């Protein structure tokens, strides 16, 4: 009986090692010396990220924007602009030809968008107060400002 349990244990360990080798898991010291600045294959180029972000802003405008004043009616549109902005930030961080100083205004706009989305919901537009700011302005307004900034600061 003891040999049977020992055999199962050994075979399980052998299987685990085989799976780790086949799946490419490695803890070699060779990987530790590689520079971390190289973008992963999943990271968009900055040019592609800009194109996707600006397409999202254009789509928002083409779809009519956010006309409803009630809270919660524009949350999906806000999120649809936030994801490409996050991807743009990652691509900008990985872009070696420009540095953080170049992107500082863009980062400030992205930070404002993040603050607006961090509220966790669409707060709507206050009734009768056309000038009152809400998290819609933080996300939607800053997205448009960022798109304008990108037009004024082309990256090649």
C-alpha cells in the first residue's frame, strides 16, 4: 500500500515538472539580467494607441455624446474612453523616443480622467446648473482635451 501512494506522489511531481518545462516556466538567473524597458508583445505602439484613443473619442462624438442629464446614463461611454486612455498611458511609458516631460500635459489629462472614473459611477449633470462640473467633465471633457493635445503634439 505504501508503494502505491509513493508512486502516485512521484508521478505527480514528475507531471508538475513536465508541465512547468513545457509551459516555459523558468526561474533562471538569465531572465533576471534582462532589461525591463522593452515593451511586451501585448503593449501597443504609441502611434497605434493614439489612433485607437482618438477613434474612441470620435466614436463617442459620432454616437451623439452624452445628452442625458440623469446619473448613470453615460457610464458606459465614460468607460469606453477610459480603457484606450489607459492603453495610451502604457504605450507612452514604453515610448523611448519621448520622455515623461513630453507627455506631462497628456499624463495630467489622463490623471484627471482616472480621478473622474474612480468615483465608480456616472454622477450625471446637475439639473439647472449648466456650469456645474461633475465627473463627466473629468472623463469626457479631459478625453477631448487629450485628443486635441495629441493633434497638437504629433509623435512619429
